């Protein structure tokens, strides 16, 4: 083997090692320590000056690479949420919400066991408890595939609930195991055949949704003025935040026996 070929092979080997090293460094290396409160405030205000963050309330570690940081702003005294992800070998904020209305943070969209319901409710809204629900409307339809090939499909109604007391304005609730099992079962059914996937686009009622219903202090007129209608700022860090529908008692099939 001549020297030229040897140098080429050595160069290729070095490049390969460097590429593997960079991949490990950016995507596989364990996260470093989380930023201090002062560093978090500085970064929030650098990324989105409208957040006007002045106080970090807490750091809620959801897993090794995802942290929820509730904060209070100095501008309007709003109670907001910031979503932090270990990305490209540094802690980066993926989304800043000036107000903390409930959402679902889907850390791995394909795995409901990684879903968290998150919130930061302003004390002036005077909520005492929040009931969260996993819902699906009942539905029935007949599909004719031609000739005698006909399929009758019934989708029963689904309603699962859980309650959270507002001891703190903020929080993060991992989905209950029962919810995860039900969601996984229906997701598996959806994957059973391509024809079912086609029908799903025409019959969205069979899909599940999240809902919530708050309780208030006695004598308080229900309001969401301080916890809703804020602004949100997304960065280039990938994140999946799900909508939670605000419910009325009439939206629920089964009475909530533990509500005051």
C-alpha cells in the first residue's frame, strides 16, 4: 500500500471518529446541570422580551431531558410556563407561554405514558380544584365496501376523570396508568388495518380528547381572565403541546360525584 492510499484511509478513519463523536456530543451525551434561576430569567427575557420574567417559581423535572419551569412576570404579574429541553448539548427553551392555561406536553407523541398535563393558574382566578378528563364521543356508522361486504361499527362513549387540588398555582401531572392503557389499546386498534385509518379521517368522533373543569372558592364568580388569553413564543426546539378543552357540566355523561 502506497503512502497516498494510507493517508486517505487514515483521513477517512479520523473523519468517521469525529462524526461519531459529534453525534454522541450533540444527541446522546447526558445532560449537564440545569441553569440557575438567574440564568433562566436571563434566557427567558433574551429569547422573548415580552415574557418579562422576574421570578422562577420552581423547576419541575419530568425526565432527564425535559423540565417545566413556571414563572411570574414583572410586566402584568402573569403566571406563565416555560418548557425546557436538552437539545444539541445544551438546555434550551422550546416554548414560553405568558399565561399558564392547562396543556398536555407530549414528550414522545407516540407514547402516552410520557404525556404530562401542565398548568400555572393565576391566584386571582381563585380556583380550588381542577378535574381532568379523557373523553371520546360515542359514534355508530355503517360502511359498505360493495356487494354484501358491509361493516357496522359502534364506538362507545369514553369518560375517565381525575382531580387535582390547587395547593400551588402550578403543577405537572403524569397521565394516570388507566388512561395510558386505554389510549394504547385504541391506538393499537387504529393501526390494525389501513381501511380503518382511512375511515378515521371521516369519523373523527372515535378519537380521544382531553378536557378540564375547574372548581372555585365559595361565592366567587367563575373566571379565567388571568390564566388565559396570553401569548406564546415557540423557538426552533421541537415540542408537541396538546390542547385541553374547557368543559361544562353538560359535556359530561356521568355526574361527577366528588365535585362540591
